[in-house]
């Protein structure tokens, strides 16, 4: 087990390096200069030149990358082009907010997907299966920002049950924090559940067709025990594996939702970086998301290994 | 200041010959020439007096601004908020009345409107025009809108084919249905320009009724015919995709251009690329831009727009005659003299048609009725919050 953990952690290194190179290249080849984005329409050619020189943007790209990477390894992600604020601490401050939002959303997705997916799988080719599959398609194809607007209109403006936006830090008020994240989490979680329902359903169908289920039934195992001890346990591995990937997509999709709900997370920082061509901000925030996704995938694999190492081997094979 | 300083507002301080601090509370500026708007220039935020030793020590004023105003800067969270606390040493005793203030940055117009409707946001001077009525119709909100200094103008690139001909530029100017633009893009919260760019509320305004608010296609066609422009001449209108008023006015402008014989196509791009393509390299035929004049002096409405050497002269227009007129207007001794010269400048602008004035936007300010004694400024600045209080 420790060998697996060590091996996986080591594999992070080349992944992070490659991801950082791709991000760095992407950020720099997209049209639109950082200098003009910061200095505005009145920027003179001299001011632009001065800005680019100050921030090293007039150097070859590989030198810029080496400089940035060398500092990033030591935790120095530079300062924002817009306001000279150190980027590292700002990103660190926002990571817990996004993780909390994404976790809540994922929790909602699982709460919806596991029972509905399992029910659809157990009632394969019956009417409930068809209904749930249709619901899953509907959920999965709904744009989360559209859903967010609808939820705000209904539950914030019409009924006044939730705020229209803003974030209450967890340490200030647990209830306030959860309340402020409820609608954004539902916007994200409901959409994510679309895919997860289908994964759960497929996993249950496959498990139900396996020999050991027939054996269990013939031995007189009751439906409740059959489901929880045999079907669910065997179906959860593929669900976890895809779920980890889906969590990654979820973290990436917080960008618009954080902006709509005025939540100061990593996603809104990515937006700042893109709109303002604030390269240090964009790079640091994007790398943070990359790391979160890698970590979640690692934890999902670890959990799967703990639940049933044989299943993991089967899935890998 | 050196010529290569890169300071965009260098022209405002070039007139300064010397500066002397006579005592702790008196600064004397000796100018090279009469400069009518000089006091206004010094009121510009970029002209703020800051401690020399602080700047020389390397302190970053962008990250941690300092000042002697009513509020002190506390912190800035990107795309979230700026926090202030009361400046206890503010020179107006007893003010400001607030102990602290949080300026929330709400980039999404819908999120802003939702926040105002629910009461979570109790003040905004950037209320989206489309939500203006629904927000201000609430019994606890106060409508504090007034015509501002946010004027929109169309830039025709003088180096692109027929747009180099002033008759064609005049034709486009007459073809524009500014009334429709006010309704569609601003939901009625803007004033169409019928003459020069200096708005009616400003003392430099010249009552030059040249454009019909709904446009005059007949006159525009006559000008096109005089200029000898063939029907179906292609032209592109470059707009910023993330600015709602621009995107709303684009189809109207396209239709107006089509009515006078252009085959007009709308092209869009996001902001940073727009800065580069249009502002950096003048790679455009027509575009629409807006300028928020922070100074409320007639000079600020015209110099940036029309000066040959202006950093925003991306349309490659301008003339010595115009430059000389604006310099004369800036340097005239009395307000009456300056007013007459700005009249002449605006008359010339409507002949040359370097740029095409479109509409002047309003500052849409709405706030809770618990906020008392707030007087909005046409520039949109919030300096007058120092005089306001909560009931």
C-alpha cells in the first residue's frame, strides 16, 4: 500500500511539470497583451515597454517559464500585474472556499446519483429506469449558470430563503457559510449528478449480472443485504473512479458559478486572470486547480484500493 | 517630466514650470502658460500629492494607496471587495459619518441586480440599465440617476478606404438612429448627441443641432452620393463582446450602415484582444468606444478625443487647425472666451467628423432610502459619500 502511495505521489511530479508548461504556453499565446489590459486605453508605447520590461515579458518564453517555475517551486508565485498583491497568499486564501463549494456540490451529486443510479440499475429496463435515465440526461445537459439564475430567482428573490450571493466564511458562521453556498452547490451538484447517475446505473447493472449475485440470491440473501453488502460494494469502485474525474470537472466549472454568486474562490480568481491577462494570477490559480484535481484522483484511487483491491485490479485491467 | 515617461496624462502637467511648498498647507504651482483647466487637472486622482519619501522608499501606491481623504484603505480582494475605514485625521471635522465601508466588486450585472433587489447590496452607481426600473421601483430604493460624462463615440479609421473621406464620416453620423440606440442599449437611460461631444450640463456645451435623434437617411445618402461611394461597399464594425451596451447597439448601427449602402459586418472580440487589435495597432474599420470624463472640464471631453497626439487617437485623425483651437481654448483667460473657442472647436469637429458622437450615458445610481444626504456626481466619483449618513 505504501509503495502504491509513494508511486502515485511521485507520478505527480512529471504531471505537474507538463501541466505547468502547457498552462504557461496557453497563457502567453492567447491574443491580448497584459500591459495594455493593465494600463488601459491611454497607455503610451513607452509605458507599455516599461511595463513589459518590469515584468520580464520582453524575454524569451522559455526564460520566462524557467524564472517563474524556479520561483513557484519555492512558493513564490509572483505579484499581480493589476495591484502588485502577492499571488500565493491570495490563492491560498481562496483554495478552502472553492474546495468547500466543490465538496458540497459533489456531496449533493452523490446524494442524488447513488440512490437514483442504483434504483435505475436494479430496475433495469423497467419504467423507473427509463424515467431516471431521462432525468439524468436532463440534469447533465442543463447549463449550470442557467440553473443558478433560476435558483436565485426562485429561492433567493421570490421566497427569500437564501442570499442571492456573497460568501460567509466558515469560521465566522458555519450555518451562514452553508447557507451562502447552498444555491451555488446545487447549481453545480445537480448538473454533475447527470453523469454520475448513469455511471452508478451501469455499474449496478454489471454487478447484478455477475455470478456472485446469483449465488447470493440462491443462498437466500434478503434484498436489503443483497444491495448493501454485495451490489453497492461492488458497484462503488467504478463510481468512485469516475466520480474523482467528475470532481475535477466540478472544480474547473466553479469559475462562472463563483462569479454569479460573488464567491471569492479560486474560480473567480481564474476569471480575473483571464479577463485582465494577469498572468501570475492566472497561472497560480490554474496550477492550484490542477493540484486539487490530482489530489482528489489520488484519494479516490486510494479509497478504491482500501474498499476492494481486487476490483481496482479488475478496473485497471 | 521626460517625454518617454509613459505617463498618459503628461499633457496635464507639461504646463508646470515649478512647484513650491510655501508652508505645510500651501503649494504654489508656477505655470508656463495660462491653463484654464489646471485646477481641475490637479483634482484628478492621478495628480494626488503623495509623500515623496514614501515613493522613493519603493512603497507601491498601487497595492497600498495612501491619502488624506475621508477613508483609509484597508485591503483589496481581487474581484471581491475593497475595504476602507474612517480616516480619523480627516480635515473636515466629524466626517465621514461611516466608521467603515466595503466596496463590493460585482462584475456580473445580473448578480449586481439580484443583490440590489434582495437588499444585500444597498448602493450602486453602476446599476445595469436593463434592471434600472425594477430596482428603483422598490419602495426602499432611491433613484439618484443623472446625466454623466460617459460618452460613447464611434471611431472611423481614417486610413481605411472610404472612411478617410469626411463626407463619408458625416454620412455615417447622420445615418445613426441614436434614439433607437438609447432605447435598445440603454433602456432609455442615455442622451443622444445632436451636436458636439460636450454634454448639455457642461458650461462648454454648444447648442449645435446637427443630428436628428432618429437619424436622417436621406441626408446621409446624399453625402454618400457626393463622396462617390459605391453601394455594397464592405465595412466591418468591431465590438467588444463582453460590453452589453456595445453589443446591443451593434445591430442598430449595422442596419443604419446598410440603409446608406454599406455591406456592414459585425465582428466581436474579448477585451484584451480588442485593446491590442484596435488600440494597439488600429486594426479596424469602425468601432465604438466610451470615455468616462473624470474632470468635467470641456477640455477633457475634447483633447483626448481630437488631439493629433492623443494616446487614444487610434482612428488616425486630427488636424493642426483642431489642435490649435483646443490649445487656444485651454489657454484662454476667461470662461466666456473659452466657451466661444469650444464652440468653434465643436463646429469644426462636426465638419471634419474625426469621430462620430453617439450618446452620453447616465450615471445610474440607486441606493437604500436609509442613506441620507448623498449627492451623486456626474463623473460617477463617490467623493460625496463623505457627507452622507445612514438613518
